């Protein structure tokens, strides 16, 4: 059984007891969050999709982490212009506890 869930504008294919990294969501470690924007759900023999689908996905926040550093470097040749900056994106690690 799996479901396709929209979390923070991105779509994720999730299963029960799966751990994944999503864009940062509010909450602290140990909190339970619920996602109601389920786009598709497959059971044992049936596939449900669309607006008639009333499913929810419950997950537990494991912790907050930062992604790898991304460097943005701009340069114009022969002009002496160089600009370098970077960032690390914030992610939340969640564990899917239930698909209902």
C-alpha cells in the first residue's frame, strides 16, 4: 500500500514505516503531523485518485537537518567582477506512521 502526498508544494510517494526528508515543516522532534493533501492511493487491489479521495497520512517528526551546501558563483571575465555566495537548505526528517 502506498500513497502520493503533496508536502510543501512537492509530491512524495510514501509507504508505512518509510523515512524521508521533506522541506522544513513546523514542529519539534517527536511531534505528529498529518497531511490531508493525498493525490493518489493504492490499496491491495484498488487505485483511488481525485477529489473523491478522503485519505490522510500521519507522520512523526524525527528531526531537522540541513542539506548539502550549494555554491552560487558569478563572474564576468576581464572585468574583475566575482561574486560568491552559498546556502544550505533546511529539511525535516519524518517517518510515516499511518496511511488511513
